């Protein structure tokens, strides 16, 4: 009985040590993808507005209009998304 209990505790400790880095990495990747989706949403909302007014904080985001693509850059997180015209 005592050995089963100790073995259970050992397995829990072992699993938490191996799963924690995996969960942390997955969480970082999900947060990164979420921020990119947010950038795309802001960019499309700006493009879809009838008067093309900015739908974001202009001090944080930078709108870039190239010949063949339009980009939005988050200057705090140093991320950029682009769409083709």
C-alpha cells in the first residue's frame, strides 16, 4: 500500500516535470498566433471601413502601404502581418 502511494507520487512528479515545458511552449505559441490574428483583424477592419479611418492605436501600430501589399506592424511586440492588394 505504501509502495503504491510512493510510486503514484513519483509518477506525478515525473509527469509534471516533463509536461510543464511542453505546456509552456504550447502556450507561448498560442499567444504568438493570437497576437497575429489580432493584427489581421485590426488591418481588415481598417481596410473595410468606408472612410479608411484607423481602427487602432496609432502610437503602437504602424500602417505600411507598399505597391503590392499592405502591412500592419506592432512596434511593441515587433510583429508584422501583410496582405496582398
